[in-house]
C-alpha cells in the first residue's frame, strides 16, 4: 500500500513539474510567435467564409512577421 502511495505522489509531482513548464512555454509561444483565431461574419468574404455560409473559418495569426515589420501587400492583417 505504501508503494502505491509513493507511486501516486511521484506521478503527481511529475505532472505538476511538467505543467509549470508547459504553461509558460505555451503562453509565450501564443503571445510572441503565432496563435489560432476564428473568423466569423461577412467582413472577409469571399476570401474567408465563401458562399455566405454561417460556418466560421480558422486561421493562424503570425505574430512573428508583425514584430519584424514583414507585412506585404495582399496580407490579411487582424486587429484586436
């Protein structure tokens, strides 16, 4: 029984160790490099949401290019 409790504590400790490493890395990645966003509505038709359907499209927003001022003609820019 003591072995099972020790095993559970070890897994719990490893979980929290991984959690406290993964969360800051993920937040930093989503803030600095790229994130996923949903595009809804008719404002971007016909490029996104073609055909007037009510479904939304999912896009990857590249934060890295914006930080380096690497925006070119024809790029879609999202403002918050």
